[in-house]
């Protein structure tokens, strides 16, 4: 097994590194890593429906889609992530959460914490979640990764993932809200997140009979950065890959109530209906037509509507406020 030394805290690089190792290496791999504040959405989720859009925008929190399924998670430097990438024989189960969660639970138990693997993919301490796990299969190679809430800012987590469930309707995988806690709060003897990382690393090295340390080469880093640029940084992957969804919102301006209904497919506005009691329908219809075929994304919407002259709808509802109402 290769033990990957990865000191990057760039979430785009780290998620791309997982995919690079999965698809291009033949060896089993283990990697520990941390991300700067970011939201990581599951492969089959509607990204916008999982985040507090305004909070994420105001705090410049990155939103990235990962390769595996499951629910949305919040990362910061107090959260430690672990990744196993292993070859699986034909007579073994491709999906086996217990196999990869077991050593992490063992480390927690050694530290004096009564942690347990509960449900399909969670690690719990006294009924509170400290780890969620997900998997992705590529041929006969399995990528298993999990979070470990060690000293995360729980209030940031709650705010970033607090969404209005009435805005979006879709068939994407929904995140299950859980009571969470930090591992550091449960330790009888306090240690730092980096010391915790070392504890896990030591356990894995002692448990594996053949393990070699590995540092990414320049070629590795170049290939990972190419994958970042071509995939993980793109709007098409992070938002456009979402399943089709509908969006509804009602806003009030002066003495009018404006109702917005929108259907989005592959991140593109397929149709939109705007209802207003006081604004001329022709002005409203013009705005509707300009938005069909546009990415459900602020810059694209602004570009589509910014050069419309003398439109009474956009005079009654300024463009910046209208764009804000579409998220």
C-alpha cells in the first residue's frame, strides 16, 4: 500500500487527487488530507438545493462536487478526511463500508472514545455523528473516503448547509440532517488535529504489512492540476451536473407579489414563468424568453439581461434583486 503524503488544503486539488489515484495508479493507497472551508456535494445531488446560497456567497466558501454519492458535507481545517483506494478481488464485495471504517473506529477507541460504526456509513459517539463515509467504484478499484469532525466550527457547518426545502424540487439524493459533535470534545486527553492525524497514520502503518510512503511527483501534480482545471473547477461539474429540478419563489415589491417558477435541466433554464399582478405581461414575457437556455448561474443571467432597455419589469424589480431572487 502507498501512504500518500498530501499537505494540500486546496479542496479542488484534493478531490482531483483522489480521482487521479483511483484511475491512474495500480497500487492500494491511503491518504489523509484537510480542506480549507468548502462544501462537498455528492455526485448525484442538486448542489444549489444543498447549500445556503447567500451565506456561501458572502463567505466565499467553495462548492465542489465529488466523485462518490451520498450527502453534502462541510469541510474546514478542523475536519480530517481519510481515503482508502483498494483493488478488490472478484470474490470480494466491491462495496464494504465496514472494512474501511473499522480501523478508524479502532483508533478512536484507543484514544478512549466509545465510537461505533452505526447505520451503513456513519461513525457515532453517544448518538452524535462524527464521520460520514461514501464510496465510488472504478472497474475493480474502490475509492472509500470519510470525514472526521475533529475541531470543526459547527456553527459554520450549520449555517452553510441550512437551506429552504421549499425552493427546490428534484429527484436528486437528499442529505440527511444529523446531530453532530467534534471528536476533540470527547477526548479524555486533549490533542491537536495534526496529532490526531499522526495517530491514524501510525495505526495504518502498523496494520499494513507492506506500506511505502509516497510523495506526489511533479508529473503527478501537473496531471492533478489538469484535472482540476478541466473538471473540478468547472461550473459544468459542480452545478451543471445536478439532476433536473424545479425552483419556486415568491417575492414582494411595493404593492405587488411576484411569483417565479423555473425548471432547470443540466444546469440550464429550460423554462421560466414569472407572474405579476401589476407589470405588463409583454415586459415579463420578454424577460422569460431571454432566460430560456441560460445557465442557472448569476453571471450568465446578468449577461443575458443587462442590456435590456426600458423594460418595466426590470425597472420595478432591479436586476440585482431579481437575480438574487432566482437562488
